[in-house]
């Protein structure tokens, strides 16, 4: 099954609905569950690094930037 993946980081910001961002086309490789369903998708192309960072960055209370619990740089 082909799937076109669109995502958004937040549903609403500043009382305005955020637009979806097109990530790419992929194939469903597995799925399980019901309400919610969990789907594993293999994308045909890599996610651009800028989008990957936008959706995976976390900020801790010490003002360090982390990606997947690994420190990248300090502010």
C-alpha cells in the first residue's frame, strides 16, 4: 500500500491552525492496534535534515540542544 505522509508539529499555535508539511511517499510495512493504530512506514526518500531536526529537537532545563538524548551543541 502506498502512503503520502503529511505531518505537523502542532495542531494550533497563536490561535491559528498549523499547516501540514509533506514528508514524502512511502510504503506501509506493518501496522497494529485499533484506535489508535500504529503504522510503520518505509519512506522512498530520506527526510530532509532540516525537517528531521525540527521534529526531533528537545530542549532541557540547562538550555542544551539534544537529538535522541545525545547532546549536539550548547546554546
